[in-house]
């Protein structure tokens, strides 16, 4: 059964969480936007507003490589930049 997307509004506070700050997101909101505990999200600041979006992560290797054209990678064609430190090339 598909969850009905309805407008939801809550007021919350920024709270201290270790060396960072955090926002508690009510379960009703998480359920409504299909985000679960431990899901990865992207934090985007746009026009002075914070946007939290669920990260689109591939669920299978096939999905991860869907755009791969199967051409071999030639590291000589890639500009790795100047040597820094004690790397051995």
C-alpha cells in the first residue's frame, strides 16, 4: 500500500549531539518521505534554506554499473596532477 503524501509541519530545535548539532525528525515525517534510520541523506543549502534529501544509492551491482560502456580504463589518459610528497610513480 502506497503512503499518502500529505503536508506535515512540525517545529523542532537544533540540539547538541557530541561535537556537532542535530535535528530530531519525527517518525511521521520519515514515514511520509520513505527515509529510515541509517539511510544516507544529502544536506543541501539553497537560497538560505536547508534541504534534506535521501541519497540515491544503487541497490545492486547491475544498477551501479548501468552506464558503464565496458571500455577498458587507460590510466595514461587521466591527468593525475603533479606528484606531491613521496609517492612513487
